[in-house]
C-alpha cells in the first residue's frame, strides 16, 4: 500500500497487573486534507475482551466481530495533514508475543460513508526489547553426498565423479514407463524453471539409461534403484515408479546445483518404501484464498517430497470456497468480506471487499492434477461449527428463536454452528455431499467437527426440544447425534468420515472406517485409538505450520500451541506416543497450514519451509534413518511456493 494517505502504527505494551497488556494505536494523517468525523476499523487476532467493559483511552469502542474491531475518536477531533491520533485498547484476551500479533489491516469510514485504506504493518513492542528473529536452521552436514528428501529406507551408494547429462528410457521401456518419465520431468520443470531437465525420452550423448522392471513382492509405493552402467528401477506399482523417478531427479538436481556437496551415484542400491501410508498436508483456503495455480504448486511440492494426501480445508467461518451448484449464494454472499457486506473484514481484509472461490471446473482440474501425481485430495467442509459463512449465505438454517449472540467460538464468532435440530440442515448437507462425491473420488470426506463452543445451541428452543426428545446430553450429545446422521448420509453415498479429534466427543460416531486427526495435543491420538478410531497425527505442537519457529518477538507466527522450531518438527516421533498394541491404529502424520496469518507468499514460504519437508521425512523415513543435520543440508534444495 505504497501511497496510502493514512497509516496506523500499532504497539503492544505491558500493563501492571494485567499480563495481557494493551495496544497503543497511532493514526497518522499523510493526506493533504484535514480528517474529522471518521471511524477506524482494524483486524487483529489479539482481540479486545469485550465480555468485560472495554477501557480505551482517547477513543470509543464501537463494535467487534471476531477479529474485526471498530473505534471512533473523541468528538470534534480533527487531524491536520501530518497530525496523529493516539489511543489505547484494553483489556485484551491475550498478550501480543510476536510482531504479527497486532493489527493486520485497517481502514477508515469517512463521514460521507466512503471507506478508505489505511496502511498498517508490524506490531511494535513497548516496554521491553523486541528480540530480533534468529537464524532458524544450522548449516547442515551431508555425510553421504546425496540429495534425497525424504531419505530412503535403505541406501548404500558410491558417489560418481560426474552426473549424466540426462536419464533416458532403455530399449524395451513401455509407454507407461515413458509416460511416468514425462510426468516427473514436467513436475521438475514446473518446480525448477531454470533447472537442467533430468529426463529425456530419446537416447542422450553422455546420458544414462533407465531399465524399468516390476516386482510383485514389493508394495505399490515401493521402489528399488540399482546404479551401474545402466540404472535399474524396479517398482511395486505406478506410485513406486514415480517415487523412484523422483529420487533420480532429486539426485541429479542436487549434483548439478551444489556439485561440491552432492553427487550422482556411480554404483550401489536404494531400496525404499514409505513408513506411513498417510503422508498428508492440509491447506486452509478459507482464512486466505489461494488461487488454483497456487494450490496446484503446493500439490507439486508435495509430490516432490512424496507426500500423498492433500487435505483441502474448503470452508470455515471466514468463507465457503467450494462452488455448490444447488446453493450459488455460498460462493457469492458466503465468500465476500467487506465493510458493507454481510460479513465484515477479517485477517488482513480492508476497505475493498474480497472474495475468491474454486469453481467445480477448478476442482476437477486440481483433483486430476493431484491424481496424476499419486496425491489423493481429501476435501473438508467444516461442520457443524466454523460455519459463519454458511449461515450468512443461508439464513434459513438458523433457529429464529435463538438469541443472536448466545455463544461464541474460540475465534470469537457468534452463533457459528449449523443447528442439528433443523431438518433443512440435513437437506442442505445432502445436496452438498451429492455434488462433492461427484468431484472428489476419495473414499473419505472430512467433515471437520472441531471447536464447537461448550454452550453451543443451548439457547435454541429447537435444539432443546431435540435434546429432550432424544435424551441427548447438552452440546456434545447434540453434536454426536448430528455427526451420526452425517456418517449415515456419507455411507449412503459410499463415503466414510474423516474429522478432527472432537468428532469423538459426546459419544462420537461409529469408529469403524472413521479416521480422526489428533490436533489438540499428542495424547489425544492415543485416546482416539483406544476408542477404536484410526488416527492421523497432526498435533499443533509439532505439525501446525502456522506456529512460530522461535520465541523472539520479531519472529512471525502464531503461538497458541507453543513455539515449534524446525528441529522439533523434524525430530518429533508421533508414534512414540502410542503403546505397542495401539500403534497399528496410527495411519500416519500430516502437516497443517492454517492461514489466519498468511497474508503473502513470503510469509507462507518462511513458515512452511523447511518444516513441510521435515514432516515429509517423518512420514516416509524410518526413525533410525532420520538425521537432523543431513536434513538441514538438503532442505535448502527444496522448492517453495
Ligand atoms: C483445528 O485446529 N481447529 C483443527
């Protein structure tokens, strides 16, 4: 916002007797004209605690909706060009711990009703030193000179003195083998636009031939590479063949881009297969919209690291991003956030309305792209909580007798859950599922289930009646009743439930065929396994890639689940939490990319990498083959968004 006429500085300062401290805001008029009769709005994840009496010096608090806040200056205040207005905001619901914890966006509403942009940037810290961001990664050490990430289950290799110009199919390679080379070659080209292409489909002078073979005794994702005059690639199936070719492309890429450190093997063998079947990466596209091309690039990066599940978090309070033809309003009203829209700006939105959604054609293209790379897309619509956008688009889904602000989610959204006592809720979801099963071949459909606030629906007469009629116990009895109906609806459509760990609350659902993600803390995974659920480990304390990587104030990121340095993400052993008899319930591990803070690409790259690669290695490589310094040496070669 180079030419903004107004700027808002935001600082956090400690306050005696209140560990949450307060904000000090300064609005500076950089325009040529006096400013008066205005209101100021900003968005901030560190929210004012409006359940108590707000105390703001030199301003009046007007309203809050989740992270949206609005204030007005003292009556009669006029800011001449160059003047500023300073005011304070308290009480806050938590302290600001990092420079990204304050205002993310702001705008003014002028006396004539126009909304104008206000530049806003890093939160400043008053009253104590704002520690600089540290260097997060060590230099690394590749004891074996081969750039493979994830590192294989078994590798015994001798380095050669020079890398072949390109690898090409030996005589007798099938059309499928040649196609597989084309798939991985074009993956490489998309990820490294100036890199030297590892594969050619015709014989290459100074190249090396790949002889393809299959072995029925290998699992489908397994492969073996034998290096000699030729390279023999033996695989258990098409995925294994792709993974073997990806390993070859990685070896060549390392040998060419860092020839002093990495070499191409002259002889030896790699025998490889994944540690876990579920090697996931989740992306929240509700809090911020990612264009389809960015989603495709993330899937490409996943394929390069042999991650195989893309968990696509398509809906949340902030927006519903999936086109549903039966309900077009979901992607008109249900995505638009702006000062005069039904949904107010959040998390970086300002004076201009913003939207963004995926058409069904986009979805089909993304699912096909992922499938061709052996990445399965598991879609999520987050219900019954996290549904502000749905309810903004479809007002009929609310109980008209329920008081408007009778409960709030942990993110501060009022009355944000679909009501299990309204029959139209199921009609709506049935039509959504009908369209989703046509778009997503995955047998799993993720239905969220997280963070339904403790007193949700308790002010809804319809929900109260359902509780009485069915003998249900409070919010979580209702949630379980709802989830069981959803499970049945999915079964009727040939699909099984995936969800967050709270799906198990209040009686849960039938664990048979249900997969839950343990996110709140590692112990939850064990509890779920004891209840008979299959579990994917996504604990925030290790695998949430929005978490800050160091405690320094200038290091950006969220911190509610703690500080998650790359080394912790790398070395964390999720299965270590499980007793022997429950280990088989743990299907794998997954990175989660929650987007509240992700305002731009640099931010994404700083937080997601190299930790996504750390999770890819945790998902693939046996514990005894993990090596932090080797990872640190190879991770810089990985592509970014
Ligand atoms: C979650 O982080 N609410 C699943």
